[in-house]
C-alpha cells in the first residue's frame, strides 16, 4: 500500500513540474516554420495574415525558439493558438511565451502570451 501511495505522489509531482514549462520564441505555423524557420529573419517577418491562411492553419502551430527548433502544439494548443491569433493586434514579430507540458517534441498548451 505504501508503494502505491508513493508512486501516486511521485506521478503527481512530476505532472505538476511538467505543467510549469515555459517556451519562448516566435509563434509560427508548421508549414512555414518547417520550410523557412532556419532563415535569420523569419520569426520577425512572419505575419498574422500568413498564420491565418487555410494551408497554414491546417498545418498546426508551434513556437520557433532562438536556437531554430520548433516545438509543435497538440490539437488543443492549436485551437488556443487560433483564438490567440484572431485576437492579436500585432501583424508581425509575434514573439510569445507559451506555458504547458512538453511531451517529446510536442507541447500541451495551457497559456499563450505576447512577450
């Protein structure tokens, strides 16, 4: 019984720690990010208009980090990104802080904020 309780406590602690992960970078769609993300000026010039194009919306979203890695959002994170983009006043240079849980190369998003 004690082992089961310890395992549950450890699992809860790991889950709580993982939920606090923050990733900073540019909000990008996966189509453009994979194709052009290594360009030095891509994040700054990538636009809200592009993020809302059907092909780009369908590809999903992620964060392009300063070291040119893309952390892809899960399906629920993509929905949060769509709402965030729709409400966004900026048209370019969309630098964000994303809070959530990292699972390998993907992220379960709990919050997206402008930097």
